[in-house]
C-alpha cells in the first residue's frame, strides 16, 4: 500500500510529534511512523525540564493546558557544595523560568492532539528504510500489520533517535560524528514521597554528584553519580539512601524526604553531534542528530528548537517555493546545539568526580562553584543557558 503526504516523519517522540502538529497548524500534511507501541512511548519515564521557550511553543500549539496545571514552575536552582546551598535566581537574573514536566507527559499531550486532529500515525512499524532523499521525491518503506507499505513525500524528517535509521542514511563521507563518553553514569530512582525541595538541587560531594528533582506532589526523582558499568541489583534501598544523605548533607542538618522507591535505573552519560543535519530532502532533528548529558537539561529543549527552525523552513518552502531557509537549517540548528553541548559539558565537569581526578581537580571544581555562586556575571551565564537562549 502506498501513501502520499508532504512530510514523512520517522519517530513519534517529542520532536516527531511536535513537528507533525506544528505543520498541521500551518496546513501542511504529514504521516508519522514509530517502531514502538503507543503504550510504550507514553509510559517510558524520562526527565522533563522545559525551558520557557519550550513552554511557550507548546502553549501556542494548543498542547499546554495540562502542563500548566500539573507542571512545576521553578524560578531558580540550588547548587550545593561544602555543606552549603547557594541559589541561582533565574527570575532575577534573566526574567525567565523553567517548568518541570516529564517528557512522557509531553508525548501524551501531543499524541492526543494529533489523533484528535485526525493525524495518521503508524505505531509498531518494522523494517523502516528511507530512499531517494537526494531527489525531489523521497520515500519511506516499512512493514505494518504484516503488510509492506510506502510513504511518498516531499521531505523526510528523521526524528527517530540515536539508534534510528535516518542518521545512518547520511553516509560517512558526508557525515562527521563527534562523540564523548563520560566515565560515569547516573543511578536514578523514582520515590513515592513529597518534595524534598521547592527547586532542583545539584550537589557536588567528595563521593560524587547528586541531584534532587520533583515529578509530582507525591513523586520525587533523584540521581546519584555511579559507575556506568554497575548494575541496579547492587544498589539496595538502604545503600541508596545512605549515599544520598551523605552527598546531600548540609551543615544545618538538611536531609531528603525518603519514601518507597518504585523505580531504579542507570543512565549512561555521553555527548554526541552529527554534522550536517541534512542530506538533500532528509532532515535530522532531536536525538537523531545530537545527544547531551542530562546535567544541563537540554535534550528535549534542543529537539523542540530543531523542530521550530525546521517548521519555519518547510512552511516558507511550501508557501513560496524558496529553499533558503531549508539550506540554513543545519547550520542554524548546529550553532545552538554546540552551545548546549558546551553548557552541558561544563555543568557535568563542574559537578562530577572523575575517576582519575586528584584533590587538585576537586579544589578547582569548588573554586568554580564558588565563583558561579558569588559573581553575578558568572551566575547570569549559567542562568541564561539553563533557561534557554533566545532563538536568533
């Protein structure tokens, strides 16, 4: 069976679904393909720290009502080191804020909006491949419900993540990959307990990094720096709480609010960028083109920015036939990607203990944190990057 549309979108994560919805609002048709089931994509729990620009885009697209009701607006973060807590006031430094709203909740809102609008989304597809991306009539081939299917389109949007097929469709002589793997990971837990803090806590301790965040009035998300090759089975609840209490300890006796741990997982830490983000009529967006360590909270926000830039280019093309904005897409997106990569690397390097680091390096980290929390200029640099730089 063959389908015809204007934009074929591979991947029903935040990038693919938002792209489809924003194009729909501009009268541009799309078809979305996803290898996982709807249940899988809506239930995979991932963090969600949304820049104010991301919140504004979702709101303008008509999918922000539940986010506004259930999300947590944070106007700063806490940096903790040497047993003391220092607040970075985003509102005072930038006039902007962030919203904590989990990524899978964003996906639920987008899926509901797309299906309500009559969108065509194929869940559970197999054998996806792209063809003719350097021609004016690219196509996507896949299997669904046991049948071979083809989507003929004007453009292909690769929103299929790091392990998807789209990046590989740009051959290595054309594509250059930049990668950095960190020698540590995050051990994450989901805890049934009221919030330990009104805002995120980023802590540097001699034993390693720790992070405290909120998911709902009754759920907390916490992380501990760990060996990326470690296994969840090695971490009992008692060991987790002992480590969290030690790394988050303050001179005034503060302790996290404890509760029943309902989920444990280990998150690898890496940075990755593929250049360019385009080949012919194939455009990469989100994790298909770049990965950032979660320390800077940039992954979802970068995907949204990619989509916003790509939508403007596609709308201009379909309305005028001009390709100038399409030609600018990769360079414009990558400029923001590398800024986010640097910020995420900087936050990660400042807050984690490296396996081969000595006491000298730890003192440098303390000095850096002391500067960030005592200099308005340094604090403003962190705040501007964390809440999101304006789209230029």
